[in-house]
C-alpha cells in the first residue's frame, strides 16, 4: 500500500488530500470517483519516507483532506 498527496482542482476551488491506495493510478481513480468533475494531480516530489506504508494503515481508498494553505508554493 502507498500514500500520496493529491491536489484536487475544480474551477477556482482547490485543495490537497492524502490518499491511501494500492498504487498511484488507483489513488487518482479513487479521487476522481470521490470528486467527480474535478481534476486530480499527484504532488511531486513524492515523499519517499511516507510513500510505502508498512504496518497498520488506513484501509485502501481512504482520503483525508488537507487545508487549502498546504497548496501554497
């Protein structure tokens, strides 16, 4: 399992989410299903220390929203 940060855009609205999934493609598909009509992009560079999940983790498909200010920069 992996965890990636995803920026989600819908017109002027945008936010960042952390997504746990089996792979990056699945993370983007899950985000698209949760937020239909939005554009989702993986945040690069990917944090190597948190990318691979070892031990207890949320179920695959978990999406946790971040604050809009996290997208600054």
